[in-house]
């Protein structure tokens, strides 16, 4: 008994040749051109191209990447002149963390005649990087009743195909929206066709993909019609996650370390070989707001110099106790509050919110002559909230920025 072959099943590749050419006035004349035109492996009309139109079988094991499917053909051949019985072929794949049985059938073959074979094809989606060992074992019984056993080992490396980096950004508005930026880099030596890059959110969030642009009545990918990722190239994907209503309605629920979801990446290489990767659950540290959270529901982007403008502030009680709040407004050099400071807001129960409209007026520290026709950014600061129950004051400075413009009034002004 012996192994006839153990080989990896992979897609073929296009045949490449080395064209030899010369000028017509050289001694060979058109001889080289005629030979290339008669060569069946060349492309008709483009014989000088290195890439042919024929397929060739792989000459070596090749590279296998994480997320691809490893396929192997196993053949057991009876080299003896005797009939053997109870043949059991077993194929295990051993990694650094586990040992997997890949045999299609674990039942024994009754007998194997001389010069006959037992064939098996195994498949396995590779989910670990590093060293893998394919262990092929055969046990059988001879005509004399002896039980024999032998094994063979085949070692190969699984490489990392993609480098994935993620960043989280918190929305500056009153919602708990989270923006996820995923940077995906092709670290192989071959181009990839990116079939799908999606985010599977956790039970707390709904996700919106921001990787398309609107063109007329339809939409198109921000990367264009060609979804190929060249070697060492990087793409950035953006997703917006918004808490589901049952979580968004309860202030303070989404805090600490929360699970966002996981990325699902599907690609194809060479002649359609498919690979798939899923990242582990992505976690994000939610920003801490303390006992009281102050956010903006409405604020203009641009305001005019020395003209009042309105904003709406949202105050949320993130603590587990009821508060009795007092609002105080402190003027700054560039922004003045219009209204009564020190007014009672009343009691605010845990997880409750309160919206307060406020009016401001922006001034400039520059001289009027220097400011005409220009713009500047003013910082909204100076809000104070005091809890009368605990005599504790919460200060809010640099809440937001607005662009302050002074229109050009003309020479007569």
C-alpha cells in the first residue's frame, strides 16, 4: 500500500511565454514572427504579448490566504499484488490551536484490489494564519490478518491577505450616532475583486452605508464601476450606526464599552477564487457625559456680526437620581447671552431630557474697520448648570463654534 498522490486543487493560470522578435532587416527576417504565429499558445494577432490564451496547471503549491477554501486531492494506491481489506483513509488538518477531521467518509472500504485506488477530495475554509499540517493516515488489514498503519504529513503556511484598521468617530449632535471608518489594504501580490464589504451591526444599532454617491435617479459606488483593489492599495469604507429606538430613548444606556458589530469582507482573486473574512466583534468606548449631558439640537452654521441668533440646547439627566437644575449664563468676550440668568429649570428625573431655546449675540474683539468683509469663528461658552439638591455645579465651555461674518457695507458706510 502507498499514497499515489496528495495534491492541492487550485484554479489554473494563464500561460505565459517569452516572445523573441527581431527587425525585418536582421538576418532571421520574419522567421521568429512566423514561429510565434504558428505557436498554439499565443494570442492570434497579438503574438508578441507575454500572456497567452491557454491555461496551465499550477507547478507548485502556491500561496493560500486566510479566508480562502483549501482543497486537496488524496489518492491511495495498492502497489502490492495482494487484496487488502478494511481500508480506512483519514485526513486531519492540524493548526496551532486545534485538529480538524476533513475526511469525507469515516467508514472503511471493504477491500482494495491490486493496482486500484481510493480517491478522496477534502475542502476546508481556512480560519487561522500560520503553520498548518495535513495529516493523512491509512489503516488496512492484509490477507494474513495483520493490521497495518502508516501516515504522511504535508506542511503549508496560511498567509494574511488583508490588513484591516478601524476608527470610531462620535457625532457632535444630540444623537448617539457613531461613524465607523474601515481601512482595508490588499497585502497580497495579486489584484482583488472586492465583491462585498459590509458591516453587520450588533443588536443595539442600525447601520447605514455611506459608500455610494447619488447620480441622477440612481447611485454609484464611491470607488467607481471597477471594484478591483491592486496590491498594497488601500480603500476606506464609512458606516453610520444609530442606536435603535429602544436604546436611544433611554439616556445613559449606551455607555462604557459597547459592541458595534463585525465587518464581512468577500473578495475574488485570479480566476474567480473566492475568499471571505469576518472580523471579531468591534468594540467602542462610548464617551462619558457625567451626571448631566449637554448637547445641541439646533445651531446655525453662519451668523452675522452683532445680530441675535437662536440655538436649542438639550439637557439629559444621565445619573440615577432626580435633579433640581438652575441655568446660569456667563458672557464671554466674543459671545453674549440674551436672556435671564439663574432661572429654574425644575426637576429632571433619571434618563429624562429637557430642550431649552436660547438666544445669543456675537461680537468681535477686532476693530470694526479690520472686520468689514471678513469672517471669524466664535466659541459658544459660559453655560452653568447647578443641582440645588447636592449643591453641585456643572460647567460647559467650548460647546460649539459658529462662523461669524460681517458683510461688506460699501465705501459710503
